[in-house]
């Protein structure tokens, strides 16, 4: 008999562990968390999928969109290391890793961007950061499943999904 039952008396209800989540319920929670972060991330102001003629409100999105367009127009696979807008007006080394912009440019090219019309595939490029966040939710859930089971995976996915 445990000490808590001894203190409460023999009439106390037995202690029970929470019921584990089924795989189906865990997958449903994982899907819900992934969709939540996708919807939260795909907001109009901070993506490169701005309305035609519209302004990007997020300076990071504007920076990456400009680098991607410049990369497509120059027909390069990697953006240049030196950026004239970084530390303006002197210019400087770009602080972001080049593979992120290269991946965005690749998706823009797959979406229809050409050197003559680089903006035409930017909607496809805008999906990349959203997919990165969904991948983070899935990875966090997979790691948490090892120690916490389906319930731990669901909790970790929701925590990562809503930050």
C-alpha cells in the first residue's frame, strides 16, 4: 500500500496512470499541430507571396525575396556572398546561409520563374519556410515519441506548433 493511500485510508480510490493515446489519436494530434503551424506561418505580410504590386511587410522576407530574384536573373545557383544592401550603403557579407536562398530560388524556378520573369514562381518559393516549420513539428514529435510515447509526441507537437 502506498503512503498516500495509508494517509487517505483504505477507502481511497486506487491511483491509476493516464490512459495511453492510441496511434490514431496521436496521428490526429500530430496532423492538427502541423496544420496549425502551417496556417500560422502562411500569413500574408511575412511571405514572399505578396499581392501583385504589394509591399512585403517583413524585412527578412523582403531580403530573401530580393536575393532570390537576383539569383534567378543572374542565372546562378548560389547567391553572391557580398550583398550591396547589407550594411547599406557600404555593402557587406550576407549574414544568412546561402543554401536557404538557393533552395528558395530552386523552388521559384520549379514554380515557373525565369530570368525574364523572376517573380512568377515566388509563390512556390513562399511555401518553403512553411514546409520547414512543418518538418520541425514532425521531427520534434518523432523525438518525443521515443521517451513519452504517443501522448508525449502529441504534447511536443502542439508545443512546437503553437510556440
